[in-house]
C-alpha cells in the first residue's frame, strides 16, 4: 500500500508540474497584448499608385495626387496633398493633411520624365518636372538648376491600436491574476498532500 502511495504521488506530482508549466507558458497576457501589432492597420501607395504632380500657378506650390490602399477599408482611394506643407509629416510616417480632389481645378500638371536627365531638360522657369521612383511610390522634382527630393508617398498607420489595447488591458490583468492564482492553488494543494494533509 505504501508503494502504491509513492507511485501515485510521483505521478500526480509530475502531472501537476506539467500543468503548472503550461499555465506559466501561456500566461502573461498583458505583455503579449502590448507587444502585438494585430490591432494596427496601415495605408500606403497602391500598386499602381498612378502618381501625378501639379503646380499652382499663383504661388508655385506643388500638389501630389496618387492612389492609396487602405488596409482598414480594404479599398483603393484617390488622395491629394500639398507637397511642401506636408513634407515633414510624410517623412515622419504620419498621415498628411489631404485635400479634396476638386481642388485640382486651375492647377498645371507637371510633365513626368523617364530619368533625371530628361527631367532636367524639361524643367523650365515657368514649370518644373518630376521623375517617378520606386514603381511610382516616390518621385524627384526637377527645377531649373537644381533637383529636389526624393519624396516618398505617404505610408502611415490608420489605427495604432492604443485605444483598443487600453480597453483590453483590464481583462488581460484579470486573466493573469486567474493564471497566477491557479498556479499557487495547485502548488499549495500538492504540497499539502505531500505533507500528509490528505489521504488515499
């Protein structure tokens, strides 16, 4: 009988330790929640991006028009934004201030060139030119005597998921508490039984 008790305790101890290991490995829900990027959705140039650049005759500002793919909407949308005003925003990977496509009225389209040599030749005092780069996801602007850029088209996170993670954090904390409580309870019960607190 004593031998059976020892065998039973050994097997039970092994099973309990295995269960504890599983709980610990699958625990820590809160850190996993904040490390995951599952809640992030991005917007970036579509393929093809159908890039076009326009010049405002009055002030010489350049307006960029392209097609954007949205993971959030799972759709392609036509976008337009002023280049200089949004340069730092786009370089920082943030969403630029888009303008209505109807604002293109009265703007002059810039000629698109095959390379920088052609771009330099076609750039005049009255009108610049541009060279699409990286499959139209970036471009270089040529003006008389100098080149500006390259400029990448906007690519940014539409929803960073912070709000969603904040809302889910209390639930993750509760889950962690339950897991830790279960581990402590199992270990306590096992140690209690090992100490003779239980009977066969």
